[in-house]
C-alpha cells in the first residue's frame, strides 16, 4: 500500500489523469460533471490510513444530463470497465462486489488485466440529490423539509469537492444547501438552548445526593449541546458522532472552549464539574452576544431559582432568540424541538429518508 493520499486529492487526480481522457476519447464533448460527495470520511477531509480498509480508494461520481443518462450511462460504464488501467498511483481500480453482510462495502481487489469492476457511480444530479435528501433537490424547501434533513448528509453534500461542473447543476445545488435559512438557524439555536435549560441544574442536584455517575452523564450531555452551539454559531453543519469532536476542533471557537469542556468531563466532583461548566457557559454566551441576533444576554451564571446550583438560564436565551424569528411559519412550529438531529439518536431512523418523513407530523 502506498503512503496515504487524501481521498479528495486521489479522486481528483484519478478524474483528470485517467477518467477524463477516456471520456474525451470515447464520448467527445459529453456534458457531465464530476465530484466526490456523499458518504465517506475522505469527503469531509478526515480520512487517514485507517480509512483505506473499507470502501476507499479510486472512486468518484460522474453526473450526466437527465436526458442523456438512460441511453448513455451503461455505455459510459462499459467504456470505463474496458479502458481503465488496473491501478493508478499504487491503488487498484478494481473492487470486490458489494458485501451484503457489511452495508454493501466494496474493497480494492488486485487484478492483472481488465475489464475492471470500478466504483465510479454514474447518475444525475437530480437522482443523486433525491437519494441523499429524500425529496426533489431543486424544489422549494419548506421549514419542515429543512428540519427533516439529516445533517450529516447536508454536510457531505456541501463539503467534498467538485472537480468539473460541465452541467452547471452541482454548484447551484451546493449553494442552495450551503447552510440553513436564517429563521431555521434561529429555531435550531432556540432548541439547543432549551435543551441546556432542561438539564443545567441537574449536574448539581444529582451530585448533591451522591450520584456522581448521574452527574457526569448530565454534564456530558450539556457539553455536547455547548459543542453543537459552537457549530451553529459558526454556521457549520454538524458531523455525526465519529467526527463530531474532530469537526469541533477545527472551529474558530475551539481554542477558547476546549479547555473548559475537557475540564467538565474530567472533573472528579460535581462542584468542580459545575465550575468548568460555568466557564463554558460564559464563553458561549459571549459568543452569542457577538452574533448580534438578540439584545445582549447575561453571560455570568447565577443560582437556579434560589437553589445552590449555578446555571446560564438557557430558556431565557432561547426566548430572546425566538423573538428574533420573523417567519411566522417558523415561529408557530408547535414545539421548540429543533431538527431531527436534535431529538433523535437512532442512526437507523436518521439514515432512512422514509422513516424521517413519517415524523413530519411533529411540525404540523
């Protein structure tokens, strides 16, 4: 195995040095686009040598016009099967069939000669977008649509890299999805501050009765919410759990917040835990004030209704943000539950477009 090459770089070279010449020779002036988007650690730029052990390597997506795809997709696929070399830059272009026992994963498989079983997907922008989002990617999105999108998918559609956009559609789609609309963004902030308000006093209350394990669990959830607020305030989509911490470490706010958050998780007693949380609360409230979306909020934690537990009063911050929402359709959503990513933890539901759509009634 060669030294690790970042997947986006490897894929870009593969397209321009190998795939594109085959297309130009066999299908001159074929309208198309080429990119690496969708699932995969390399799409987020988080891949390492470890990533190469599953569904990694010489892959990309070719997009054809919807009118051309029915008659040309099979021909393009066969031309690539016949004309691709068996290796490029030390990586095999040939892959095993999808493994039904491992989510359809395909692994590089060395062969001495072609034809090769490549993993160059040939599709249309419309079909790809509908598969990832569950609805027409070029239709008008409602508030409910935005709240039902799985955030990891929004991230992988707007990250990755477009190598060539001859169709002119990928750029338009990625610009449309670049981040949540203003009032949806505010609604998500409301929901996250509300989540904090629901548990912020429990770090001390559980610790007070000797339940340090329970206190740690509550504190960990609060840390997660504060980290989520960091992404939101910087208008960055939030990756799923494997890359949540890595993604957070690349935010502008990470150097300021990380020490306090690590202190919360490593604290031995609830009192120490609360002290670090208060530091993180202050920093996060200050970040909120910099946004200028509400009148300034109090940045110093205070007692929880006379009880000896210091909190930031997340519900008060949430109320101020909610008052800034202008779209009545968003303001009048029945509950401040946020997006599916804020109240669901089931990967099976989040990854299933059909199951997520069944939750639409929560927002009506």
